[in-house]
């Protein structure tokens, strides 16, 4: 037989068309370095000055580091769940041809009133999923829950009718009685489960086949639940110091002088 080791053959290329090109769908373990916070909020959370994530949402403090969510909900506790909704290839026309990347939609939530949505592009699927999870943690919002009828037991549904829109997709959430369950399509149903809503009716319009806009419209609707001032919130507000003001002495310790 002729020796096929030389020439232009493919015998000794060493890289085939298999699965070894880094396009796995897993959240492969990456070498984790110790988190060094760079924001004031990160420093407070790292030193356990804040005990609950509600203290962050109460004063509308922006989240700039996704590790803050991991401090409140450690991965070891398995309290924060994540779900890859869709991974789709997207292309860009360049002078050298078409450049293909992968776009990932990821939903995270603790099934107790907190949910986030992350969208990210990357050359590899695994990197896109990993980055989308981090973006979802940064965009996490509180979801207000309420009752249908008598206020017995724990809140189980949305407090009022809310509507979210993205593109042509319109999603409407309607309160439902206990035992109804989540009456929704698979896409918004997963997000509502992660948000901790047990019973709700939904209505959708538009091109719901576009999963990206569909899930964004649901996320927008959930974000409006705290935007409605219901009568139980009419009581006088008792103002407290925000975390930056309360822990101002601690933040001034390691402050760099310019």
C-alpha cells in the first residue's frame, strides 16, 4: 500500500469533524479565581454587610458584578436555577465572507420572586451560554406576587394585570385563583416558574415564534409588577439609610486618594 503520511492527504491532520472543537453545550468548569470586588456594592456584599438581596433592590442600586448574586445565592446551595431557552447561529457579512457566531438566551431564577434574562453572542456555544448566565444575573429583577380573592396563605399569582411588549410580541399576565397553575406557552411558563408564580393566566399576540422577543416580552411584564401602586402600599413610607450611607465609614477605609 502507498504511504499516505505525506503529500496533501488528510491522514495526519490530527483534527477531524468531531466534537472536539469546543462547541459543547455544557457549562464546563473554568478555573475560578478569588473574587476581588471593584465596586462599593461588591465590597459591602463581600464583607457580609448586606444580608439580603432585597436591600439592593429597595434602593435601586445597579448591579455591576455578577459575583454579587453568587454571594447571596451560592452555587453550592443550588438555590439559583438556570435554563438555556435557545441557542441559535447568527451571521454577519464581512469582506472575507460570512462570520458565524452563536447567540444564547438564558433565564435564571430562584423560584422565590427573583428572575433574570441574559442574551449573549460568542464564537463558541459554551462561552455564549456561560456569558449569558452572567448577564442574566446582572439583569435580575424582583417580581411582586399577590392574591386572587381572599388573602389566605402565601402569595401565589401576579398582583394585577400587567403587559409586556417586545417587537410584535405582546404578553399579558392575568391573576388566577389557586390551583389554576400556569396557563401559558412553554417559553413564558419556564420564566414564570423561575419567578415563583404558581397560578396565572396569560394572553399573547404577535409573532410568538420569535423566541427572543417572546421571552423578553414576558420579562418586561414581570418587571412591571412592582410598578403598580396598590392600596396596600398607600401607608406612609418609613425611610431608612441606603447601604452606602449606612456603611460610609467602612467604604472610606480603603478608598484610594486621587
